[in-house]
C-alpha cells in the first residue's frame, strides 16, 4: 500500500506516519517523486487495515498496490529512474551504449577493443573476468587479473566498466573494480546473490533469466531494491524457445511491457539473443525503435580468435555502422534525447 501525503504535510506529520507504519511491524519506505510525497508500506503479510493510517494528520489518500513487485512498480514510483555513472546516464531520454568483448582475454585485447568502441560511440565498456560457461572445459575468464585489466581500460579511456559477478564469493572483489555489476541470465533467481547486490552502492545490470517471465524478472529486481539498492538496470537478452535460427529469441515485446510496469531503465543485449553477428545490427535497430534505453553489444577486433562468443561478436567496423544506424532511429522518437558521442555525430548525451 502507498500512503500519499498532502502537498502541505509537514516533516513532523510525515515522521508520524512512518512511525505509525513501523509500530505495526511493517517497513515504511518514502518514495522519491517530484509531484508528491508518498510512503510505501512493505513487508505486510496480507491485507492492511486502512483505518490505521487514513485519519492521521497530513495523509491525503491510501492507494492499494496491486502488483506483487512494489518498489520496482510504477504504482510506487511513477517517475522514471535515470541512473548516472560518472558522466553517463541510463534511463528515459538517453540511449546508452555498452560495448566490448564477451571476455577480457588480455590487456592488449581489451584496450584495442575499448578504443575502437569508444571512437564509434560506446559510453561504457563491458568485458567478463569471471565467465559463466556451459562447459567446465571452456575458458572461464581471467579472474582478478581480468578485473585489473578492466581498471586499466577505465584509466586509459575514461569509460566506466561493466562486468559480471557470478557468485557471492567474488562479489566483494568485483565491487572494488566495477562501475556497474552485471548479474547474468543464469543467476537471475540466485536470491542470495540478488540480496548481496542490494547491499552495494554500484548499479546492477540484471539480465532476464533464460526462461523467466516478466513478473519473475521484476521480482528479482525487487529483491535487489528491497535489500537497499535502487539502482537497477534491466537487460533483455533473449529467452529460450523452440527456434534454432538464433541462439535465443529476442523478446522485444518485453520492452513496452516493462516500461509500463516499472520505472527502471531497460536495455537490450542483441548479441546473446542472436548468437550470430549477422542478426545483431537489425535487432539493435528494432530495439531502439521499440524504445529501449540502451544496448549492450559484444565486439571483438579478432572474433575468429575470441575465447568466447566470437560468432556473435561484431567487428569494430560493424559496430561503428551499428552506432551510425541507430542514432537517427532514436532521434525520430526522441528528438530531444541524448545518445552517446559517436564520432562524427552530436554528443548523444544531453542533460
Ligand atoms: C555475457 O554478458 O557475457 C553473458 C554471459 O550474458 P548472459 O548472462 O545473458 O548469457
Ligand atoms: Mn558473451
């Protein structure tokens, strides 16, 4: 339930409502929003007696929250969340491009790719140091050495870095290096990892599970927010279907549904959806047209030599072409929107 306060409610009246909520054993969460002061009631089991709060001074109305996810929902927070990492914004009004190799393989590899993608228009660099691989015999990532390389890429290019925390044990380490921490598709319902992600102040990139419904995905985001971290970026990366013309099936219909249900930013990863590079540019165009707030794309300067996901990694020239093609699509729908900073184009990052 949401307790909406009168515009003129005093801080004392707001404190009194918070105290009344907590005295019943519930959690009170003030909800940010430009237009109104509201306090969310969480951790109630079942129905709440509305009479408990309705008569309190300064209370304007009580709104029942119908969705199972609360903090994530637009019912709780009507205004879009825009997450900022250094100079980069992710959320409504922005088109944010994350690019880089599937895995960090060496300093030379990471730096070469980082310079290419930055020149083409990427604002954030991605690269896995700990890789979730289907086979235990496949390359598992460089571990901490990979994180150190990511830190050097950041120092060298100024681009913030995104990397995956595969489990609880490495989370502390990842937190010291990453600017955004990814939770991968296979971990979307790893609830202890989600709770740990809720205790960092770094933004979390939460990928949709291989076969997760939108409700399950938003509930996973709710775990992170409930544990205290409101900086969650959702990432649609394709779901498992009967199709075998692509690695997964990119569910672009998830974008408008999530944007209706939630205030959180949502981006699209066309690389893991497609599994093959010839589909990545068309899917990227479609993702931007449908209203995604950004893209995460795998790029490699020598994909045939990549230690993971080479088949879906774009060559640098193709990534440049991708950035060139998506910008006018974004501008058509968002004339005042901000894109990255593609070479030869206007800074895509307004205020
Ligand atoms: C990745 O981003 O490299 C990755 C492993 O993604 P996913 O969890 O979507 O498979
Ligand atoms: Mn990959």
